C-alpha cells in the first residue's frame, strides 16, 4: 500500500554480488493500498460512480428502494453494547461490492482503538440499532441506482435522522437518505442538500491533492483515471438552517478552488470520499483517524508520543554498530525496540561466495552479548520472524535473511515493482506456528528472554498467520494486510485484501492488539520505483500526524546505517513536541 515501508536487508550494508535491497523499496501491496485485483477494479469503480453521478444530476438515475421485510421491522434488539462501542455498516452489492468489506475492516480496526466494534452489511440493519452503540459509521462504497437497487433499509435513514447519537457517513448515498426522510426535513436538521451535491464540478473531479485539517497540510495523491472525486456539499445559508461546520478543507491544485472535505451538523458527520486508498504517511486519512475521537472519546486530551525501533538485527549483525546505537539512544533516555531475527540463512551463498550459510543466535555469542547490552540500556526485545526469508528461492530478491518475505510470496515485475503473489503453498496454522516455535526456541537457546512483541517480516502474512502471531505474542508492532471474508465469515480470499497502518494502538479484526508504525523508515536510496526517504521526510510525516489528538509518530531504523540520520530524525520529531516512549507504553 502507499506508505507501506517494509523492513529489509540484514545484509544491506555488506558488499556482495547482488545490489542491496533497501527497506523502503518494499512498500506493500501497491499505491492503492489494496490487492492487485482490487486496484484494477478501482478504475472501473471510479468511472461507474461518476457516470451515475452524471445521471443523478440530470435526474435520470432511477434508484429502487430497499425492500421492506417483516423481519426488519419486528426483530428484537439486543441490550445496548456496554462501554464504548461502534457499529460499522458497509455495502456488499454491485460488481465491486467486495470493496465494502475491505473498507469496513479499515474502519473497524481504527474503531478498535476505542472499544468494541460490531460490523454488519448495511442491508442487515434493523430499526433502532443506531441507539445500541456509542457511534455508527456507514461506508458508502456502492453507488446505488440503475441496475443496483438501494440496499440501505429505510429504517437506517429514519433512525439517523431521528437520533441524537453520532453517525459518520462516508462517501455515497447520502442523497438517498435526504430523499427518504424528505429533503426539507434533512435540510432543516443538517443545513445542506445532498441531492444537489456532486463529485464533479464543471464536468471534472479536478485535481484535489491537498486536505487541510487542524492547520496540517495533508496529501491526497490519486492517479488520473482512478479518482472518484470528493463530494462538494451544497451548504445552505439563511434563517431556519443550522450551521454546518467545515472540519477539513480540500484544495484543487489546478484551479486553487477549495471546498469542504468533511463537514458536521447535528448528529451527522459527512466525509466526502472513502479515504483508505492511495494513502501515505502524511495522507488525508489522518483526518478520519482523528475524527473518530469526536464520536467515541471526545474528552481525550492532546498527547503526542513517538517510538523508534531498530530493525533487522540478526546473528550476522555488527556488534559494534549495535552498541553504538544503544549508547546513543540510552544517552537520549529513549526506550526503544530491537527487532531480532533469531536465525540467519543464506541458502544459495549469495553473500558467501556461493557457499550456503546458516547462523543462529546461539552461534553468534558476540551478537548475543551486544543484544544483552542493549537490553540493559533501554531496549525491548521484539521477534522479527524466524529467518526473514522463504526457502532457497528469491522471494523476491535473494533468498537471504532480511532481504526477502517469509510468510508471503512476491516477485519483481519487468517495471521494477514488487508484486504480491499470495501465501506460500504450504501456508497453514500449523506451518506458521512451527516457525514461531522455532524462533522462540532460538532465543531461549541463546540465553535471551522470550519476546512478547512480534513484527511480521516485510509486513505481509496470511489471515491464518496473523492469528497465530496473536496467539503467541501480546501484540504485533507493524502494518498489516486484511483479507476479504474476515468480517463476512466467508472463506478468506487471499487475493483480495487491504493494507493498513495506524496512528495509535488498535484491536484489529483478527482480535490482535496492533501497535503503530505510521512514519516509515530512513532509506537513503530510491528503489523499486519508490523515492529515498530521508530524516526530513520522516519529520514531515510526524508533523502531519500531529493532527491526531492522541497519535504516535512511530518509525524504524537500520543499525547498519550511521547514527547521524537517526539523531537528526529524533531531534526533529522531538522539536515538534513528541515525547519518546517504549513499545509497551503504546497500548496505554
């Protein structure tokens, strides 16, 4: 996904016959943040949305209402959810209906920071359900009309209108609510007219590339042809209409025109697009990540914490470099994470003159001594895979520890892009558990404590693997993939997934606590069509994330680089007002 900054090469600093693989070159599943098949669908989805919007503007779009069923009107409601709770509703119909579940997982994960989350297809909504939850979020990803009947029950439209509970509406179909409850009634409660609000202005979605929120300039980078636009709300003024608060403002790079990106009036917050595709570390998705506090934890105090971890430490790491990093961070009074790969292997001898080589921590006493030194100087031990590579094949690079994926297959295409191929053929709960068990045994054999935190090599694994990691560690600290079928209870579709990273700790849809990594990493060289990422870039991303009222600036650094760029990054993030904390503090 855009912004997916993945760890890499334990051997990156060593000379060898193969060009080193920098970590930022592996950014996840592509710029669209979803799997390849879904990325291809986004272009057709955007075109279909805009075609429907043109018909709606010309009053030629027929929208058949959702059928009223007896069950929908008589179903008894459960008791209100205890504590803080969120209801996430999503679309499932139409040729791209599966996108709704992907987006719902992204919302559910974020809402998992605050309390319990219930996710349902919007078609399963029953009367009164809004009142059972602290807040409700609906993601409009299917533009109803023409051959696709409205799947939103009239009860939902009516309940939103009648309720005082906060509701967030994202994307499509808000105009159908206005038509259902009556346009004058909607206007009088909310102060704007969705039936006269469209994605295009002058026949074009323009080039909205910036969203301003809380004085932060956030990015919006969507390729031409893939942009479904941002709804331009027709806000009403004059006597009898309530005030509409503009929460975030969109700017068109071509015209300089500005318009609301998110608005609020009454109990309704409206977000003019689904912000989970084409994201980056400084993207407008940050707005939504912060807006959730308004509905779920409005009394949250402003707090900005930072975290750094040292990445890809293996039995072949340089002990002197490790001690240098430890001395610097200890001198700064920073508690930090150390991501350790317990077994190094180079099955084809890529970096060993053609001779296969495998070294465990127990066989690297100087490295173990350096790790113990780090643990006594502010480090927290974290497990970063078993071997951080897969078998004796290129996956996608060399087959060497730190260079390659361990729990996912990948290759580099002719255009120098990393392409995800899916889980290995042998992937299973048993297979993943065997690798975790072997990794933990290698730490024990070296006389090191058992790690309680996990980071998936290159941030990619199957749904089954993620559940295994959750059963063995108290939390994952990483970015993750979320697969279709997880919410619906259908068989998991390994070819349809969304990638996501977080500005705060969440309980995700796999039931695992995930600690944030949202800033990326220092990478001085471009690779795989991704630019270099320097201290100034990390600091700029941290600045953008100041918009999250209780957010974290979490990044990682490879200890084989000089300490100076790390110092620049730490100093710059601290100057923004962040306080560095340890990984176990991130879940508080």
